[in-house]
């Protein structure tokens, strides 16, 4: 964040210097002077009131400024107990909400729910979570019943559950007052579930992500990489099989201007449908930041293998990493080389600027911060949890 620069000046006639000559003020009608030890005091009561009011106005203005700076620095105001351990009145350490969620998962009472934005490594992550010994995940991408009849799926229990309307999909939209019931039911069967989001869903902001038995997580990805990735939205996948080329420049320009590609991840996470290309507002961006701040974990896909390892350590997961790193870490040319067109590259950067801002903001809040510039081949990382 760039430092704030505050311009302005104070008129010399508004000075509150006690040494200023009294004739600088406009004439006022003085109240009778107060006697002290038989001598008159030279400053009237009204002048004291004017000075006091001016000082109060300056103090209030400074307080408002500091409050605004705090909001800009931290993105969203959160209660202290939501983000860090505190001490109660007797000096005992009280865990934060997120610490309590992690502890409850380790005890076996909490479930992990992944907010899977399409093509943000959800399938790979699901495969890894399926390796946890003595635990289960839904068969189809950790979201629902798989095609294999041997896949673990509580069919009979589901028919009698309060979630009949969501039959076949574990992680459908869950409202705030449904969260506890949802967790209680599904934790009997699974330790990790995933819900896929390819468009805006109002229930994301309505779930009780602070519930003590719900561990939430999301993988964030560079929007420019997501734009070039397979599985393009709006039917463009069949029209654009690979990176831009001389033959596909026109269709890529169409894709860059499409509604489905517009600030893709940001559009999923906003509080309201507010994405408008390069004209997307900072308020729209802030709604997505507020939501990310509520999740237990953020992972950066640019060093996903290290992030999943750190997640496993934090949650005491005992899974093997064999084959995971090789599948995720693919070597690509630089993004600008992959675009093959400086004008298209710069246009997409401008149109998706708020989505890019969100990703850059989230990187510093990831369980692992990737410090290298050659994503996704990041090896210089440190755990921030």
C-alpha cells in the first residue's frame, strides 16, 4: 500500500498559540473577569471557550483520520478475538476463533470446507485430502457422490437428513442458522468437503464461517494464469484449446471482453453483483476482502505444494505427498510470453485490475507466503500461521 499523503494548511488566523496577541481575535463582549487573590485575570471566559472548541475540533479531525488509515491498512475492521489469542479477566489465554476451529478439527469435531473457485486446484486438493488415513471425502471432487458404486456415500442417512434438497451435493449453499446443523450432519461421514463456485453466490456471505466446528479454506490464483488456464468459461474452452496464437488472437479478444471472464474470482467472492470490468469499484473489492478475512486458511496456488504441507502440519493431517508436487508444478513461459501480444496482455491487466489487487492482497495472508517471482516454481517461502 502506498503511503498516504495529506495536503493542506492551517490559516494563521486560526492559530491556537497561547502567545498570540489577543487583538488577533475579533472583539467580543467579555463577561466580568474573575478575581484571583485580589487581581483581575486578563483573558475572558469567551476566549477560553473559543480556544477549547478549536482544540476539540482538531482532536476530532485527527481521530477520524487515524481511524480511516487503520481501515486502509487492515482492509476490514475485525474484533480482536477473531484474529488473535487474548487473555480473559483472570489472565488465562483464550484462543482466537480460528485457533479454536483448528483445535476442534484436530479433536475430530470440526469439518473442513473448501471454497473451490473453478480451476483453483480443487480437484488436486481433493485428491490429497482423500489420502488422510481413516477419513473419508465425497467421491466426486469432494463435492458429491461419484460414479463408482464403491464410493463412500451415506445414501440412507442422506434421505432422512434435513438436507434432502441438496441431495447429491455436500457443499451447497448453507445459511447462517443452518451452519451448525450442516456441520453436525456431514462430519459423521467426511472430514473434508468442497463446494465449487463459478459465479456469484450470495450464500457465501451468509454462512457462519466463525462457527467453532467449521474450518474453511480457499485457494487463490493469479487471475492472468486463471485466464489462460484450461476449462475456460462460457463455452470458450472448445474454441480456445491453448494459449493465444496468431490464429486465436481474435477469439481471445472476445474471451477477454466476455462477462464470464470478467474479474473471475472477485466476481465469485463479492458481497453483491458489482463487477464491472476496469470500472469495478474499491467498495466491490472490499466486500471480497471481508469474506476472505473470515476464512480459516488462505492458500496461494503459486506454491500450492508447500501450502498444503503447511496446512497438513497445522491440522495434524497424516497424508502422503507422493505425486502431488509433480502434478501441480508445471513449467510455463512468462505470462507476457504466453499472451504473445503486449496489447492484449495490458488490456487484460487493466480490465481485471481489481481481481489482481485481490490476489496480491491475499498472497500476504496465505498460510505460506511465496517470495519468489517465478511462480509457480516458488521455493523461497515461509509459514505465516
